[in-house]
C-alpha cells in the first residue's frame, strides 16, 4: 500500500519552490491559489528570506499549496493519506473531502488566527530527541509544558512559555538532546485556544465530502470516514497534540509498503526511516525526485 504524506510547519526553506516553477502548470496553479491564500505564494517560495517564511501566516498556506501542487505533478492516487499538523489540510484535500480552494481558505484563517494567538504570550517549542519516552513526558509535565508533537522514532516536541522552556533546558531528561525550534509560538497547546474558536467559525461555511481515500487523523491515528468529523478534527487539532507516532503505528498495521512525502519533503520520511524500518521512502524536494517517486510506485 502506498502512503502519501504532507509535512507541517518548519519544513519550508528559502527558495524551495524555485526549481518547481519549471514543471508545466505548477506556477499557474500557485498563482491561482495565491488569490485564495491572500499571499504571493510564488514570491514567498522563491525570493523571500527565512524570517519572512517563518511567519505563521505565511508558512502554513505556503506549505499546503506546495504539497498540493507537488501531488498534482506526481499524479498518483495512494492507498493512504496523512499530513503532519497543517499538512493534514493538504491530505484532506487530496482525499477529496475538501477542495484545494476550501483547504487553502481554511488554512489562511487558521494561520492568521494562530499568529494572533502566538502574539499574546511569548511561547515556543523545543524538540526532544532520544531519552526514555516516559522520562521525557514526565519532565515535560513537570515544567508545565505540553507534548505538542509526539512524533515517534524517539522524537517529542514540547511547547509552552519561554520561561518554562528555559527551565526545561536546565532540567533536561537523561540521554536526551534538546533543540529549540524556529517557530513563532507553542502550536498544538492550550496557548492556541483562541484560534480554535476562529477556525470553527470559518469552517461552519464549509460543506465537506467524505474522504474517498483512507485518511489518518493526527489526533489518534484513526481512519476518518466522515467529512464533518474530519473538519471538526482539523479545527480541534490547532490546540491539541499531534500524534504522528500513532499515525505511523496505523501505517504499519495497515500494511503500508512505500511512503512518498510531498514538497518540501524530508522530515516525515526521516521519521519513517526510524519508526517504520524497512519501508522504502521518497521525499519530494526537487522535480528530479518525481522520477524516483514514480519508480518507487512501480
């Protein structure tokens, strides 16, 4: 079974869209979606600097548009879809539950609301690599932090105030490495609660279809079969932890035999190499990777 997965915030790098503009139809698609997103997606994906695309209001629509456009270039229907954090909106669109335009319109509202929520209190996120999971989670709780991403493969991301994260750094779990993340706030924590209400209001005008392709939820790794349930999960996800570990567990149980990560790929295939050992992967980073992806599918 082929799984196609879409990355989340932090996967973007300056200029990552530049080589893709040579792919027929790619630039036209991004230009059309720029109107929906209210952003010049081509400029942000080619000439903008790291600080500009770090902005939550920019990064989220940019990532979803990039994932959708690269999926269109690949032209393959998978057996399973999943997306990490905002990448779940791309997965929802590819499943047929939302149109690309609906997904990008909701992501625009999500991103702006999360950026506004992040400005209320100085918050951030720290990746914890290694250590004993129980010890890591205990330390996260001890410092009042939230395990915002439980990614599996020995990776947990803690979110909270900068003061809490500083104390956590001084009391790091044994045999664990801490890496502060370049993000604008503590996503998938209670600090994002104001954004949930805003997104729920925006989502009320959307009538989703039921997914036509098996779609895994970040909330619990379960298959989502109902469109209304999916939208509610997408809304609640804003302030709830991402359980990518459970998504990978579900992939193993469902018999996934290959994984392609959409543009800008690398993060989720990296986790798969450790959490789903033996399953071949391809990450779409440049158009040259399309041939490798198609070869993997064969």
